[in-house]
């Protein structure tokens, strides 16, 4: 059983709605990608609400900003780190479940996602939730347009061109202060 499950073969989950599409203002929209987009927006908003509005979320942000000072006010940093890892794992699992119907799964599938996440964090300014959300939308559209006009192999290159140009003219990121 382990030999069947853990191989380097490309795998994909087949769902009944995998080939469903509809036309919206002349654009063809894939239903699985729309579901993934809506799921990502919902999870992003829930995470932002958690981090901004709850005491635990504020404690997590405090630990991220200054571990020693957060300890002085009674926050347990190790507990916040463990919670952050748990939330990260849950969100990664949700992202995998949402995208598995249109992405192949193989051992190094996460490399492109990590590179895109790196660009989003740098451009959106580290620790800025609004910046990360805005930048993720910009990067998503830019990559899609890049794939459309430059080809599938150059979609990620368009994202890195945007990164280089932005850092050349706005070194602090899109929403960062100089």
C-alpha cells in the first residue's frame, strides 16, 4: 500500500465538476478555479478577522513583532508559534483541497507556490494584511495575463519582472513606507 501511495507519479483528483465552465462578460470561467478563488478569499478574510479582531490573533501579532515584550505582558510565545504552525498547516491543507481538481500533485509541486508567496510577501510588505491581499490579486492577474500572452512557461517570469520593477521604484513594497 505504501508503494502505491508514495510514488513520484503525477496525480490528480477527479471531481464531477472538473470540466464545468460558464461565460461571464465574454470570458470563459472555470468552475473549479472559481471555487478555489472564492475559497481563498473567504479563508483570507477569516484569517484577517482572526488576526485583527481576536485577543489570540492580537497576541500572535505581538509575538511576531517583538517576542520579549510580548513575554513581559504575559503572552506565551511558544504557544503562539504552535498555533501559527497549526493554522498555517490547516490553510495549506485547505488550499491543496481547493486546487487539487485542476493542479497535478507531485513531490515538488509546492515550489511555484512558495516562489509566488515570496513575491507576495515582499511586494505586500511583510506583516501588512491589506498589502498581502492586494498584492495577491495583482500577482494572480499578472500571472494569468502573462500565461495568456507569453505562454505557460513564462507566467512566473512575469511575476518576477513585476517584483524587480516594484523594488526598483518602491523598495519598501507597494504599501510600505519609505
